[in-house]
């Protein structure tokens, strides 16, 4: 059960999904302070195992650091069925990776989204209809599961759109990595706010 667990998936688990993993952890820390690690677990994996055990790609690590996060102690890993089974929300970099996840675990389809797709659909959810927000692990878990179900309902069975995919920045310059990190945060910041609204919200 708690904490609410988010699994980020890309191809090699050294660029996009590690940035998403650490930028979500950062957003939750900024929103919830010391309680963050008890409320949301953010982790990642890749559909391929070529880079297993490696550190985050240096330009990806630079983006995480420049935004206030930490790339320390990261080690790439290959996606396994048990990672999917334990996740409450799975965010993939592309539609191809969505297909990989759901082929591995068809029962995960309703909690798996392309990251840009989730960000595009999130504003259509009535957050007031979700379970009451509170800074406890069980409350965040219940709210998170309900949020994922609401976004799945908003998807209405439609496939992701091409614009929902994140470009692969591997081997490209810092400017591309910065753009991808911006796109990641454009989804993860509203997600964090929805999970952990400020007390006045």
C-alpha cells in the first residue's frame, strides 16, 4: 500500500526516466518537506538492460542538479514485471514503451500512461472529487490511486498522441536535455500539486 509509487520508464534508464524519477522526488520534497519519502516513492527502469548499473547520463545529471535535485547513488536497471506490479502509476517516455509495459503486464494498462499524455489529461480531472488531501501516507495513497483512475477515465480508451512522446536526448546537447527536463516538469509539477495540494487549496 503506502507510499504511493510512481515508476518512470524509458529505453536505457540513463536519461529521461532518471530525470523524471529525481525531478518528481524533488517536487514532492519541495511540497511536503521531510515527510516526502513516506508519501511518494519515485523510481525508474529501462526497457533495455544495456546500461544496467550505470550512473545517470552526465547531461541528465546536470539538469537534475541545476533544478535543485540530486542524481547521486542512481544506478540504471532493466524493467521487470515486479516493478510494474508494485507501481500505482507508470509513466513512460513514449508510446512504444507504453506498449512494452502493457505487453509485459496487461493488467497495468489503466495505470500506465505516456508522460505527456498524463500531463495533457490531468487538467480535465475534478480534483475536488478525489479523496480528501492530507499529508499522511494512507491519504496520499488513496488520493493518488483515485487520481490515476480519474485520468484513465478521461483517456476513454483513446491512444496517446504523437506529441505526448518525449524525444530521446541521448547523445545530444544540454539544450535538448533542458527542453526534455522542462517537458517532464510540466507534467510532474501538476501531478505533485494534485497529490499534495497546499493546506489552503
